[in-house]
């Protein structure tokens, strides 16, 4: 996964550098920049159908990205919501973890709850996915949602937070796909 992110960053950086070298002679002064924007606006006005078609394709592609990303980050939670078993558990501790911000200049600290519950006569312990900014309440009772086939796959049952952030991401992607597909099949004059 880290190699894929690094590869995407490298490709994006190369694309930005290529665009700079291709267009640097066009954007030397603010008058040239305004002239270029004006020409682009004129071209877009004269080619409205083509521009709309390209934006619809972009909507579908961005929607596919959001659907895939939502599925990737939420598949385990969704499976637990649908097929999981609820049982009482207890927070037995917290594990402190540090997360870098985007520039790796500052680190945020979160305390991830360590939860213990029993199933089939054995104790199961797991680290929950959602932390807090301070270690609160040891020996706090919670409801655990776990996979009966693999009890180590579990989370604290939080009715709304079980769906966050993956479900809104998935729904946004689905919405963009539907709007984009509808726009591809409707003529610009009818819209």
C-alpha cells in the first residue's frame, strides 16, 4: 500500500512538472494569464456539449474512486454490522498511538481502547479502530460487535459511528456515478 501511494505521488509530481514546462512560456505575465483564461472560457462556451460530456466522464471516474475507497475502508465494518454478534465487553486499557499530520511536522496522539470480551468460553482481546484524545474510563463496560467465525475481528458497537466515514464516502461515490451516467445519456439541450 505504501509503494502504491508513493507511486501515485511520483506520478502526480511528474505530471505537474510536465505541465509547468509545457505551459511556462504561456503564463509569463498576468495579462497573458488573463488572456489564456479568456480564451479557455470562449472555447468552453463554443464547445459546451464536449465540455459537459467530459465533466460527466470525470464525475463517473471520481464516483468510482469514492465507491472503491468507501468499500476498501468499510468492508469489515459492514460485514460486522450485517453478520456480527453483539456481546458485552470491557475496556481493559488504552494503547497510545501517534499519527503524523499531512506534512509529517506535527504528530497527533490518540488513545486506542483495548477491549476484552468472552465468546465460546475463551477471552478475546482487541484494539478498537476509533481512539480518543485522552485515556478515559478503564474497566468501562461496552457492547462489542464481533465476527462469530473470527472473533478477533471486532469493534465497539457505536450505532452511528459504525457507519462513519466509509458509508458517506460510498454514498457520495454512488451519487456521482448515477448523476454522471444520467448526464451522459441526456442531451445538453434537454438538461
